[in-house]
C-alpha cells in the first residue's frame, strides 16, 4: 500500500471519486498523465464495467502515462488479468494502479519511471565534425566540405530539440545521410532513446549500415548500436523446419525436394537465419514453407523459442540506438498499430527519419489497403490439401489425418474415429471444390475485364464503379464470389470446430500435433480474412476507399482496395504519435506556380497541412553543382507530339542520334514497357554493330544490370520506372540521360483515376493540382541520374515538345536545376549539344 497523495493530485482524486459514484460504484477504467513530479495531474474515463470487472482499453493515446481502475470490494490485490495487462502496458512505458472506491487507498502495480532530463543537441559541436578541419576530414581521403550539409544538420537538430516535423529537400551531393545520422546518433546516445531511419531502397539501407554507420562509429569513437531490421518473413522458422524434416513426403512436392534440401542444410550453419544469408534465391513457394509468419508463431510456447532467429533479431532491435528499416516494413508497422496499439513490428520509438520521402504517399496507399489474389488464395488452399495426378495427397490435412490415425491406435475414442473420417471424407474434398470455385470467380473477373477493354492485351485494371456494376458480365462476378465467400466461410467454421475439439482435455496430443494445429488455424484465419476483404471490395460501398480489379493474360487476377486519401491517416498514425519526424529527399518541391508554395503539393498529399503550422519546418538545399557548366538540357520543338502516330517511328531516329552524341554512355528512360520493347528490339543489333552494348531492364536483376553498365563505358541502358531514381553512376560511364516522354501517371490507373475524379468533384483542377506535380517530381528524379559529382558532365535530352508548347511546361522547367538550355529546332538542339560535349 502507498500514500494516495504521493501518486494522485487532489483534483484527480475528487474527479475519480465523482466518476466512480456516477458509475454506481462499479469498476471504472481511467487513463491519466503525469506531471514532472510523477503525480497524476489529469484523468479521463475510458470505460465502465460492473462490480467485478471492466474492459481494459488497449488503444491508448500517446499522451497516456498511467492507467488506473478501482476495485469496489476494497481489496486491492491485482488479479492475474490485472498483472497480464500491466505487463503489456509496462513495455509501452505506461504504469498502472488500483484504487478503492473512495480513492483513499492505492496499490501500485508498476511504478512510474523517473522522467529523464532531455539533453539538447548542440548543432555547432556536431556540425564541427563536418568542418574542413573536423574529424571527418581526418578520416576520409578527398573529403569535401559542404555548406548545405551543415545547414541540413542544423535543421535536423532543431527538429529533435523542439519536437518538430522537418521537410527537407536536399539536392544530390548535399550529403543528407550524414546530416541526419549524426544528430540521430547523438540524440539516441545522450537521451537513451532509439531513432528509426526508414528508406525506400535496399541500396540506401545497405549504404547506411555497411558504410555510413561504421564511418560514424570510427570518427566519433562513441559506443552505439545500429541494426538493420527486416520483416519476419525474411527469417526461417525452426518449428517449420522440424515439421518438414519429420514429414517431408506430406509437406514438400517432389519438384521442390532439391531446393528444400539445400535450405535444410543451410539452416544447420546459418548464424542469423535470414534469407540474405543464402548464396542463392529460393523460389517463393519453397521459402514460404519454412519462413517465419506472425500467425503461425506460438511465441513463448514454442519449443524452439530459445533458438528463434526472429526473437534474436528483435532483441537486437530493442537494444539498438539506431534502427534502419524500409518504408514497406515501417508502414506495415503503422498498419498493425492502427488495428491495436499494443501490437507492433518495431520496438517503441518517437524519433523518425524518412529518407526518399517522396514515396510516402504511394507506400502508405499500398500498406493501408488490402487485396486478394487468385494465386494467394490458391496457395493457402494448397497448403491445406493438394494432390497431383498419380501422386499421394500432400498438405496439412493429410498430415492431420496421419496423426489422427496414429492417435487412434493408442486410443479407441469414437471422437477420434469421427474426426479422421470428417477430415478425409468431408474437409479435404471441400478444399478441392474451393479451389475450383476460386478459379471460376477469378475467371469471371478476367472475362469482365477483357470485355471492358477488348483492345488491351496487357494488364487490365478496372475500378469498381457504377458503370462496371451495370455491365451484363458483373452479375456472374457477384454470383461466383457470393458462392465462394459463403462456402469458404462455412469451410473455415468447420475447420475451426475440428481444431477446437483438441482443446478437450481427454485427448492428449504431442507438441508436433500442436504445431500442426497452429499451421491449420493460420490457413483458416487467412481464408476468413480473404472472405472479409472480398466482401468489402465487391459488395460494400463508401467514398473513402478505392476498389478495383486487375487481370493479366497469364491468368493473374487480383481484387484490391486502398484509401482514397492518406493525409488524415498519416496525421493520426504518424505525426500525432511521433515527437520528431524528419522527411527528406532530393525531390519534394514543385516550382512554377505563382499562387502556391513549393512544398504545398507534397504537404497536402501526405497530410502535413493538417498539422499545426508552428510544428512544421521546410527547407530547400540546392545541390553543390554548377549545373550551367556541367549539363546542357535539350528540348527539340519540331518533333512529333508523343500522342501522334508519327512519334514512335521518329523516336527511333532521334534516339540513334542521341546515343551517337555520347558514344553510348546513356540511360534511355521510358514511361511504358510497350514503347521500351518496341525501341529496344529495333535498336539492339544496330547498336551492337557500332560496338555499343544495349542493356534492357528486365533482362537481368537491377544490381547486375548496373554493374554491366558501369564496367562497359559505351553501353546504353533502356529502362522504365525503377531506373528513374535510386541509381548512382558517377563518372564517364554515364554522360547522357534521354527521357522519351514526360512521366505523367497512367490516367486509367484506379488510384490515379479516383483521386483525379475526387479533386474535380470538389471543384479543383486535377491536372494542375495532381497530375502535373506528380510528373514534375518524377521528371526531376530522372534528370537527377546524370550529375552525381562535381566532375560529372553531360546532356539531358527530353523528346517531348509539350515542355515548350504547353502552358504547364513552365512548371516542369522551373522545377529543374538552372542548366544551359537549348530548345527549338531539332538540328539547332543537336548542334548545341555536340558543341557542349566537344568542349567538355
């Protein structure tokens, strides 16, 4: 027992007494905040119960420091449930108390932690490390001091010190990674508070962990821990490995034997259990069978808990100062926290750096949505039961039948006989039936898509709107999916009934039997979730989500749903919960609008305009390059428009001339695979005859393609989306970037179409408010591939006359660096470029 006044202020005691009285002396669940003396200063009622219990709210605001509930009996000893809940809360830094109804007695389950003094960052001291005579200059040969880096570092320090959100555009060459890493490391070490760094690309993640962090550790001579965090599915599950070793014939198909045996041998020697530790890339369907999954994890109950690679990685993350993640994992974490605030993928954090921040809206859109695919559903069913012609049945259900048969030999319980018969005669055949229903339903979508776009031979995406639902082929879609959802739901209910049977104490089962039931339950839950998602996409309607279907000739079919806007979600999920957020990228601003600020577009799209203005800091730092001297931008004005019939044929000749100007050494960037393939097929042999190696995106993995390009200084890379950004080729290997069209998003993309429509319906100009700014940021990324150092030179050619013909062209040009510009007649532009290249 403790003195009430030591923990609760007089006002809070009065408020709690009144709330308990108003609740007829029943249990009440309170949440409060502590002052600097660790006394509860404010209190809110979150739930009311009966004389014996009250529900414990798990989704608590970040401002909550303590939870309190009363015991009407006056006996303040905590129940087992009280202790369990308090344990979960303690991990989130929340303490918990029990009081009596008069609030004159208190039992403290978890004491409040002493509030630590916050140590402010000294930007001058940290910045001095980067000065010309600072520590970095002593450890790095050819070290270059950059004013912009110091300026960015100061902004990041202020964001940490004053709990602000910083939006920083840092041009190529600023050295933004060190500018945010140094303050993050100092803050984490001084305040014993972890910081999360999130990037969009693996390349930047690896650079931070393998290059920047070791350098900082050497320079600072400060002890700190940094870890690269990966998603759970990147790690092997030892429980699954044991299952497969025990029953390979029932869980592995014959065509998977060789690869699985290689994985099982690797498991014996791997130190971190991560897929990246492999010297080969396993097929997804094989890796999935031994990969760790949250819904098949029994956590502390698992026999392999002490050997678990995921737990080991999580312990490393919990003890780290700096966690390096990627945007996909970060937003998966946000998505989980939205469902239940006491769940998470990453350990708790309040300081967040988002690099490559121009991707935030698209990543959030993807991860805050949901989807069902044909093969995803089929894969779940086949993990339960599959039988190839002439082969034995395989999967979790045949394994369940075998284990039941084994149990029946030891016990003659009629219940076991009934279960074995049900599994073999009723449950397993239904899986085969459900697979056929899934294909039929997905085929109906494919037929609808093809009928809606008969001339489209690639991937077709259709929003589910009134015009689609009025199509004569929509009814078969509804019919097939109604049947599928009904039968799949019924199947899951029956499967769960069988699983629940084994909770009966008269049936004793082994650990490996329990392990199998965990796997079966996970598949059942996944099918149930798929049913809910299909129902939401096809049969529900609301204005806050975008619903669409996708199909490809290869029978790939998907149903998807995503939020129409993510701004409010980001405000509630990220900004309101973080003390510091730093967002940075080389491309965040859009210039050329007289009535708008440069950051207005990105701020609106990601919800920063919903945050109090005094909390936002915006900074634009120019790249330390002399673009006028280093690059010439060519825009021919007398070529066919990209939407004309003559453009495609004319483009071939234009590209041949462009490549000859730089002797290869070129990135040719496209906005579609169709045009890329058309051009590549007609240019590859001709380039080879001139001694130029033509490389095409998709012919090899991204890393190997870039290595080939760097090694062969006369090569040309034909590429689309993924090579517009995140690619760094300094030096002579890259001397020209050719952009075939302005990178406007495809207007029929469901998310684009829906957002454009929403802007128009609200009275806005969707083209200028959404389409143009999106394309500007993409163009700036493509342009940025050329100049990566002070010694780089070359030309950028844009074969899209709209830049000089259309009124909006000015927005694009104003947003690009101030280069030497040549526009007008084609021959004039090529002559200027030839002259520029000769002089450089």
